[in-house]
């Protein structure tokens, strides 16, 4: 079986769309687990100067999609929701997703 991190990185390496333009990168992938990082820039922030909720949601959704790939299938999100516990601040945010 292929190394799961390699599969995920291979899937995303040629991406020039959402993942690329939002500066998301895969840090770790294991069976039923993914850890990703979002490198926050000015374009990732809302008018209040904090990380935009859509940026956070996109990172979480992408990590969840990669978790779905750990069984070597392709999946898309059909329905999802998020609850924000506090505002996002700093230069990087981390998403950890488990199946």
C-alpha cells in the first residue's frame, strides 16, 4: 500500500485552486487522521484583522477530505457545519481531522 502522506501530497501538489491559493499544506496523514496547516496572510483575515471563518472552515473541510482519502477513495463534502470556540489569531492555524 502507498504511504498515505505521499498519496495526499501527490493529490494536492498540482493544485492551483483553493488549497494553493489559501496557503494550506499537509503536515501529517495516517489512516483515519490528517493534520494540516494554514499559513495566515492578510487575505486570510476579515475586516477586524482576525482569521476569517471561511478560511478556517475551508482548512477543516480540506483536512476532512484528506481523511476520507486515507482509504484511497475520493470523496466530497455533502453536508457540514462548524462551531467556532474563539477567534483565530496568529500566523498559522492547524486543523486536525479524525474519521
